[in-house]
C-alpha cells in the first residue's frame, strides 16, 4: 500500500471513529437533557405542592386567629353586662 493510500485509510478510520464517538456523545447528552427536564418538572411540582400547603396553613392560622379574636371580643362583651344574679 502506498503512503498516500495509507494516509487516506487512517484518515477515514479517524473520521469514522469520531462519528461513532460523536453519536455516543449526542445520545448521552440527550439522555442527560431528558433526565434534567424530568427532575426540573418534579421539583416544580414539589414546589407548587409546598406553596399550596403554605397557603392552606396560612389560611388555617388566619381562621384560628379570627376565632380567637371573636372569642376574646365575646368575653369582653360579657364583662359589660350586669350580672342579674349578683
């Protein structure tokens, strides 16, 4: 085999090797991107759930505060009434 033919064969082998490596890299990159997208979606869903729970807790705390205030104002009203028995 002549030197020019040998160079051509080596060059072709390098190109084919790089193409195979490039395809494997592309497949790995695609898998990584899909995994990252799935993880991001899961994190966003968890964040939304946490926000809803926080809002529910806030609403419950607000309702409890309202009830406590109503009870406090009711007890204040009781002191204003004259006790008919005493």
